[in-house]
């Protein structure tokens, strides 16, 4: 009965998640918003708040595990920063929107009137509840596998950003600790047509040119300039 009343068949998620529930009631519970259960208290069913509470902890642990695995050399401060970003409301709602979780939710009349399906907080809560349900149904190993599948694009994006910013971050930390000064990057010139430009950047420290770099983007040129500056400073 509960399955038929959902706005969208949650079985559609099985293929996307690569996970099929043994206990279907856990899956349906994940989509019952408190506003709906409050109005339908005669149904004798639970809302998704307890699953949300559990899913929040499971996601945090799983993301911590994945970050340690993806980035074995990353410092604790950076691990904490990236975890906070991934498990934030914005990070979770991005995944929820990809899964179109808002379409599956059972909402009260008030939330329906205020377009609750589109609210980032409600979408992120639904994702946490769904993960909590998977954890109870299949255990942590299955929950970790699903989370890795869902979050892999964001983890790959972190990997790309990290590779670009490594030398810049290292130079900034070194210059602040050693010289109490922040490096300044200046675009010296750019060559080539608009579709195939090359950028030349110099990095200055206390007014002195410490390194130069070039690249197909300003970020790449800055990275190469920082790399040269570090080599010079650490001689």
C-alpha cells in the first residue's frame, strides 16, 4: 500500500544505485517527510528523521574513509576541509538532485504548496535518510559502495583541483612561515589565438620575482611559476 502511494516508483533507483532493498519498508520510509506523517498519523508509519540521523553519520564516516583512500598524502586539515564540503547541505543536495530524490518524496500539504521538493534542505535530508536505510538493510560495506558510486565525480573533482593547487598551496604556506609574506601572481603576457592561448605568469615575493611559469590556462601557469619559486627558495 505504501509503495503505491509514492509519487514515483522507488524501484527506479535500484538500477542507479546498483542496490536492491531486502526490506522495502526501509526504502519507503526514507521518502516520508515529517510533514506528511504528521498529517497522516492514522497510517501508523514512521517518517524519515531517524534514518536521516543515521545516514548523516554513515556518510561522514564513508567520506572520511574514501578521502583517506583517494588521497593518502593529504594532510588532516585538508581532509577535514574536503569532508565538510562534501557532506554539507550543498554537497548532499547536488547528489540528491542528480538522483531526482525530490520526485519520490511524500510531503505534507504545506510543504507541497511551498515547493518543498525543490528545497535543498529537504533533498539533502532525503539523501541522508536513503543512505541510512541502505546501511540498515545491507550493512556498512554496501552503504560505502553506494556512497563511493554517488560521490566519485565530486572526489575526482577534488583530485583535479588538488593537482592544480599543490605547488601554490605549498608556496603560500612556505612563504608565510618563512617570510611572513604572501606570494603575488602577475600575468606577464598571453600569446596565441583565443582558442589556443598560452599564458605566462610571474610570482613575486616581497617585490622580487621568484619564479615564472607558462601554461594553457592561468591556473596551470601559476602552478608552474610556484613550482619554480619553491625550487629557488629551497636551494
